[in-house]
């Protein structure tokens, strides 16, 4: 194991640094010292706290105390994308799809990730719980109407996936929530990807999928009602899915995430969701899963 000197980390923390780490007032730190409740040293009249002992005392691996980058990764949601811009929260985005977003979150490469992974009995909870994550909370963002976005004229000829056999069906990247759901729906309909033309390339966001149809490069995609409306494309609803946000508990209280969530509680976001269509915000911010 590397020493604090080798890693460039301070061997001792100040009272202020310990208070920030524990998210308490400095006065409380002094009270804990007086009660001998926290590891500490007095050196030349100064109160210091051995870094490694403090980390062991709070029962957290050292990596857990390092701030994550202010990045939102995972699945793309148009309403969330809009809220990020309007709130000026200061979060960078990396739309990778749900599965890769979960991987990046587990690797501490992002402060939060968007998910819509179908489980056997719902959405997201099984996939998240299976990762053994710590210090994370998953909150609801929205229920979304998902179905088939169609090229103009197909709406009178398509009532399900089977009616699209032989046509150009947009593919999403492996691990994207939409692709995972598409695989399930195809299996339920006794279909495979070989039943469709899939040479149109990979769409990495909900908007990319609709753009391919609007440009005449594809005939259909498993997409969101909100995006179909945006592009004035026919839409056939198939299911209601849950889109959740998995957030590092430390990052949850940091300014970028708090700024986003504060904006999302306002009327502007609800008005936008209504205008976009296909969103149900009941249960927004509800705690859906909490790690140890």
C-alpha cells in the first residue's frame, strides 16, 4: 500500500478539513475531540487529525473520500438535457447508454448517471442493486412513454414490431436501455434482429434515433414520444418506462447537483415536460434505492 507521502496526500487533516469531510460544523469536531470520540493529535499546540485513522474511523475506503468529477453520464433524456442547460448547473455530460453509464459510475468516473434498464419486475433497481455500490442513492426522474417512432406514412400500416419486418430499424449501442428493451420485445414477438435491415448505423442518443428517421435513413426506431413530437413523426406507444438518476451521496449535496435538482423542482420544468409530451413526473425525486 502506498503511503500518504507517496500518493501526495497530506498525512494530517485540519479541523476544517475534517468538518468538510464529515459534513458537520467545526464546533461539532471540537466537541467530538473533547469527548475522545474521534482520532486526533495535538502537535505544538495545534489540533490535527491523522488522515488514515480518520478514514478507517468512518469506515470508508480512501477512494470514497475523493470527489467525483462533475459529470452526468448514462442514458440520454431530452427533458434532463434541457434542464441541465437551463439550470446552468455546471455538470458535463457523457451520454453513453445505461449499462456503460452504470459501469462509469461504479468506477467513480461520474457524479451521477441516468438509467432506464428493464428488470424482471420493474426498472433499474435490480441492475443497480447487483453492483454492490456504496454511498449512492437512486431517485426518480420521470416515467416516459416509449414506443415506435415511424417514418411518415407508416402509421396506418404498423401496429407492432412484426409489421416492420424487412424494414430499416434503428439500432442503439449495446447496453443502452432502449436496446435492452428492444431485445426483450423482439424475443416476446418471436423476432430477431435478422428480421430487419439494420445497416443504418448506431444511434447513441434518443435524438440521433429520430434524426435518422427524419432524414430518411431509417423507417423506425424504439424511441420516446417526446422526441417523436419534436420531429413531427408518427408514434406508436408500447410501454411506460422509468428513468432514474443514480447519484453519489457526497455529490448529491454539492452545488452542481443541488442546482440541477433545485431547478427541476420549479414550475418551468413541469411546463416543459407538458409541452414535450410523453412525460409523467409523479414520483420525481422519490428515493427508489439506497446503498449501504
